[in-house]
C-alpha cells in the first residue's frame, strides 16, 4: 500500500501489510490489518523508490449491523510513519494522533456517511450530474494534485536542474502512457510531442489558520493569479496552445463568478465551477476576450477542526464539462502543525489594510487572552502544472518558475496581513491603538463630513482617540474611501469599515484591487460622472437610490449614497469617501 506525501519536503510512505477479513456470528464484519516485518515473522517485502517504509500496527474496521437497518462502524488507525526521517518542523504531521485522526479516521467516516446518504437519497444535487460523477471529478482533482506534489519517478517524473535558487522545484513528465486512463487523456499529448511540467514549492507560515488563508485564496483570486497564465493553462485543453505569456503581477483584471456544484454534508468539502469572465492578454485583446472555466475543489475550511488541513485545487475545464474531461490540477494545501507555546507570538503593524483586518465570510473571533502565548504554525504547499511542447520546455520552465515565485510572494503578503488580525480577534482597544493610519483616516473622514454637512457622522459624546475609530468601524452604513485621479472611472478603493467590507463581500487586503467603476452599475456611473465636478468644487454630493455589485457579483440595493471630499490636516485633498445608506442584498 502506497500513500502520498502531503508536502514536497518529505518522502511518501508505503506499507507492506497482511489484511484479514471475516464475518462474525452476529453478522458483523471485521477487517484487521498490520505490517509484515521481520519482527512479526513475515517477509519484509520489496522496497520502492521515492518511498519510505512505514508500519501499520494492529488496525482495522468493525462493522456491526443495527436492528431496523443501518450499521455502526468502529475504526482503529495505528501507524508508525517513521517521523524521525522527516525534517523536525514537519514531525507533528507524522507523530500527532490528532492530525492522524483528522487525515485518516475522520476522513474515512465522513466518506462512508456521504456514500450512505447519497445512496439513501438524503442528499439531492442540482442539475443532471449524478453523485458518482461529481465524486469522480473530486477524486481526479485530488489525485492529480497529489501526483504533481509527489512527482514519482516510476510515473515518469524527472526533476530539472535549478537556476541556482532552490525555492521552486521544476519537474517534467513526457511519458503520456503514464497518464492515459487517469486524470489525463491523449488529447494533451499529440504526436508532435508534449509533456507536463510542474512547478512546486513548500514553506512554513506563522499564525495563519489554514481555513482562513484557503478561503481568502478562493474568494479573491485576483490577489495571486495572473490572468495570462490562466488563459495559457486553459489553452492546454486545445491542440494548439497560445504563445507563452510573460508573468505580469496581477495581469489584466477580470472578474470571476463561483457556481456551486456539490458539497458534502457538513460543508467541509465542496466542488464548484468558476467562470473567469472576459480573459484577455492585453487591452488590445479585449474585443476577442472570452470566458474560461475552472473546476475547483475546496476542503478543510472549518476553522475549528483539530489538525486542520485546508486545500484549494483547480483545473481548467472545457465549457462542455464532459464527464470524461481532461484535468490538469494545480493548487494550494495548507496543513496546520501542532502549536508552539514556547514563546510569545511575533506581532507586527503592517499597513492600513492589515492593521484592521477582520476576516469576513464567517470568520470566528479568537480569545485575545490566548493570542500572546499562541504561535500557530502551518506548512503551505503550492503546485502548478502546465502542458508544454517539447521544443518549448525550457521556456515554459522559466515562466512556471517565475509564476510560482510570484504566487508565493502574493500568498506571503496575504498571510502576513491576515496573521496579526486573526490573533487580535476583534477591534478591542489593544488592536486599535496599534493602528495610527486607520485612526487618522477615520478622523479626517469625520471632520470632512462635519465641514461639508454641518452634522456629525458618528453618534455619541466621545469623539477622541480610539473611540472614533471603533464607532467608525461599527457604523451601520457602508463607508469606504477611494483614491482620486482626474479620470472619474479610475478610483480604486483604499479603505472601508466593516459594513463596507460586508457589502462588497471582500476584505481590507483584497479591497485595494477593486475599482469603483466595477461596483457601480451603469446608472450609478452616470450619476457619479455628472456629480463629480460638484464634489470636487463644493465638497459633497447626494446620490439617489440605486444598485451596485459586490466583488462576488451579487447585486446590492441602497436607499441613498453620499460622496464627499476628505481633507487632511493641511486641508489638502486626500481621497473621496462614499457612504451607502440602508443597503441590502437583492
């Protein structure tokens, strides 16, 4: 029995076992298993390249029938994964009973329950897809990603020489026979010669819950993805791919729409189709832009799970979405290690976006009292796969290495922004006092509103210090700030209160990639354009009721909007502020 390694930092494990299955007198089914070793009197079995031999101690299943139907399942997993052969930082993955239970025992129970509820009809799926087909898609995504992370020599993978920096590993596979009949098919390997290239890397993260990071990567693809690379990957589904693009940070922006497809009972895993709208390599290509589709599997987004492993795996897929579609998976895996409690967690004040970050989308506050003594460690593994023509292998390798390094940098930036805020939990006095940029901006916004309207933006007697920022952050109306240029269509959001982030369905980190024109509908853009000169001259304008769009594509109605010019302490123009009153999702 062979198992995949969860990261690129340690070898995979294999087992040489004896399994015994028997039916008991009461109708129970028992399956027992343990490793055969010289100490147990059995042959040790042949060794395999790329694998470290591990040991299964007495383990198994007991399935007992219940009166009236159904069964009770008992699972015992007891293994020795030879933890001493892996780097010390990874040993919790190989010796922690909590992580073992989460990865093997609980996962097996959930899978069995899922199958039982699908069979009984308790779970209903929309559309025409049968549960078995959707499950096959999920398995193909997982297996393809694991194949890429592990890169077994026996499957045809070989590692290319590095460019002198060992942060990204490049492996290639030009043996199509190894792929046929699994998640790949012959269309990826025409006669003129093509192969698959994988660029992968692993790193350690501090104070970043896996579920929070993976959820952010899923919801805010523009934070890390290059759209030209996406288009190149999508073209691999065709026989003639596009020219190899250069890596451009962020690429040409386009929006993405998530279309739910299926999910497990407890929502710990879900399958989706993501439509990336209007992909183009450059501004000149916009008239020829077309939508592309990704099949996406997201799992482990429960923040309270012990030994959590969160994963985001995706692959380009043709719009026909055939049951036997070829998949070339790429993605992220974040595995939580056992927490260190040997010292206080590092704290940083990063920037305006990070100092007030409070995870949206159901993030749960953490006890602030525990934050100073808690140091959460996770290991992140990234693997991206590309199809290449043999004569362009080296060029694709350079592009892939640069792209993965760019993604690593983006993920590290996001992780650093998330980390301090998650440990502070909520906007208490301690976290607010460490946010001078946010406090100053809140004071400028309130002061400018008072000058323009003669009224106070915030209620209450306390208008000094942290109280201003706390009231601003919890204001019921959505308040957000935009940078301002001479071109009305170009303002980009720079800051928002909690209601503003909720309305836009984003976070402070991703907010800074959202343009105002993408949020307003056509009517809103026309009104703002007509009122823009008034705002700049008189300082304020009142906009009628309308509808805007969140970053996730959902329409949002508001009863009125106010736009005013924000002045700094020198009475110089700093930014524009918008307040959307009595907003709600349509």
